C-alpha cells in the first residue's frame, strides 16, 4: 500500500496471470476546455432532429397519481 501511495502501480497475478492493478488513487481534477474540445466537437447524430419530434409535447411524471 505504501508503494502504491508513493505512485507505483503494481500488477497482482493469479497463477501467473494478471488479475488486478494496485496503484495510487487518482483524485478528480478539472480539465480545461482545450483538453476536452475534441469530445465536444463530435458531430451530432444526423437523425436526431427527425426523432426529436416524436416525443410527447407534454411529458408526464409516471409516478404522479393523476
């Protein structure tokens, strides 16, 4: 655990086969727009506009007793 805490990744094996990796905890971090721009730049589904009209105009809560 101390080695993993220090930044080392350790492969755990079962009968010589890799089974898991023990490594340092990675804290959540904020990312800049430039780091995620490629994800946001993916094109939209070409059929979304046609399908968007198929939804009810007034969605309702399925758990509402009315």
